[in-house]
């Protein structure tokens, strides 16, 4: 993705496929978490998950622009978005473990998510933003509301992060 | 498009595709669409109101000042801390370099922990530029955090003008709390 960066140095802006982007430290997600925690307290995790879903829209749009794919997405497009595209933005590595388009059941594994890198150790899963982003990606592809839950997290000492996405309750 | 700046950026960005990681001068970074800042404010506003949203993002910006400052130190050396002239030069180059828009430092006085700067096209100004209030909470937080790091003094940042509400440029004043 860095090869696609076009810099407008006169105006201090950079673009990928016509969409303005910026470079931001991976601490962005933990910084948001701290900001939210001071305002909403324990609801920060859920708020951050919803933030992830919101920003997932524009990240997915960037993927569409780069790949030039159609509105009707295939399983292959989804796999490319998750496994090939997200790592290029510096979001860590992701692997699609299970995918059932009919039922909307998805299992994703991830390594080096920004929240793991910036938060370090935690007793609870920490990747709320990435959970939101990947859930929104899945919703956009499957065209239905879904819920993402992180069941394993590297910050807790697990070998990888694991996110289950389905139509169940949060 | 700025070819020279693109080359400089390309040299300093290191990509590890196998791990999904990008580094700018050894600090791990992400590339994000700027409109997420607008989306963050809109969705936070729904949950905690405009006041809660702006203070959440301001605090987040202050938290981000530390990793950003690490990149600055690696680019310009630790002695950036000692000179107002260097700080001015570094910030005016660095902010556009990472795609945050343009910055002009109007006044900086490290002894008084005081800075006034103006800017254009900050990410939070957004596409619509149609708010009634100031919008650049993350940027305000980042610069306030910078001043706190530089002066070791708790500071408060205020955005006195904002392009999002129709001003010609954004302007910020940072002083000791």
C-alpha cells in the first residue's frame, strides 16, 4: 500500500487511489481507548468496538478502490480484504480460518494487532477496534448485521487473537 | 505531487508484509483514511454527546503525542528539545510529512510552555466543513501533549479558529494548565 501513496507536499496531504490517508502510530487504538475510558468508563470496550465498525466502512472503501472490485463480493474478495489488504495498512496479520457465507459464521485469527502492540499485557481481550473493523468488513461482504467477539488475544498470552463473527448476541 | 517528499517518506517507511506491520523510523504505524477522524467524532457524539466526544478525542491526541514525539526525535535528534527554532522547523516539516495538513508555528516559548500555531487541512476538518464548533480535537491533543513533553509542564490546548466552522485556517493556543 505504501507504494500507492501519493504525496501532495504543498498541502500536507497524502492519498491512495484518490482517498486521503494519514500515517498514525499504532498506539492510536489504545489512545482512543484511554480517551473513551475517561468519558464512558467501563463502556469503553463496547464504544471502541462500535468505533471500529464505523471506521471499517472507510477502510473497506479504500480496499474496493485499490482492488477495483464490484459491489457484489465473493468469498475470494473477502479473503483478500482480510488476509492481503489489512496487513498492508499496518493492522497486523490476519488469517481466515472458517467461513460460511450462508450462515454468516466466520472465524479469524490475527497476529500483531495494533492494540496488542500498544497495550501489551492484559487479563481481558483488547482488540476492540480490530474486532469492529473485521466485523464491519464481514457485514459489508455478507450484507447482514453481525456481531464480533474476541475469544483469544495475544495480549492475554494466547498464541494468536481469534475473532468469532456471527449473527448471535454480543 | 511532491516527488522529493514521497521519496523521503518511502525511504523512512519500512514494511513487513509478512507480519502486517509498517514502521516509520522504527515506530510502528498504520495508514488510515483521514475521514475516520470525522466518523469517530460522529459516532462518539451519538454515545456521549459533543462534549464527551471532543474530550475523548483530545485525550486520545495527548496519548498519541508520545509515539509521534519518538518519531520526531529519531528524525531530528534528541536536541530538538532544546531549541525553539528546531521545534518550529521540525513541526512545520513533520506534520505535512505524515499527511496531517499544513502547520505554521506563530509563537513558541518553551520557558512559558506557550505555543500558538495555525494550520490548514487537518484531518478532522473533514470533507464537509460544516460544523458550528471547532473540530480538531485529536490535533489539539497531539500538540498539547508535545508541549507537555517538551516543557514537562501540564498544558491545556484551545482551538481558537477552525476551518470546519468556516474560518480561513485553524488556530491553536497552548498554555500551562
